[in-house]
C-alpha cells in the first residue's frame, strides 16, 4: 500500500514540477540562478553599460551648455547692434 502511495506522489510531482518551472515564477527563478552561476557578470555588464550611457549623456550636456553659452553671447551682440548700430562693439 505504501509503495503505491509513494509511486502515486512521485507520478503527480512530475507534472506539477513541469507546470511550476514553465510558469513566469519558474523562469524568473531560472534567470536568477543563471546570474549567480556566472559570478554576477550580467549585473556588472548592465552597470558598465549604464555608466557608459551616463558618460555619453554628460558629454552631450556639456556640448549643449557650451553651444547655449555661445548663442547667448551672439544674441547679446546682435541686441547691442540693434540698439545702436553706429556704436562699435568693445
């Protein structure tokens, strides 16, 4: 009798395990385990990629700031010319 119960429990655990592993929870667990087996390199790559993107954005921001400063100076020059065209710029 006990042997029949053990075989039945094992037989029922196989499809239950397959259903759980194929679920989103099982896939999430598998991704997490894969990340741990490669030494966390996946996270390191993501962090390095984000750092690179931040550096690119910072350099673009500096370029835009320089451009905006130049445009302000040009606008001030044009305004001075429009106010008094006979007056020479310093």
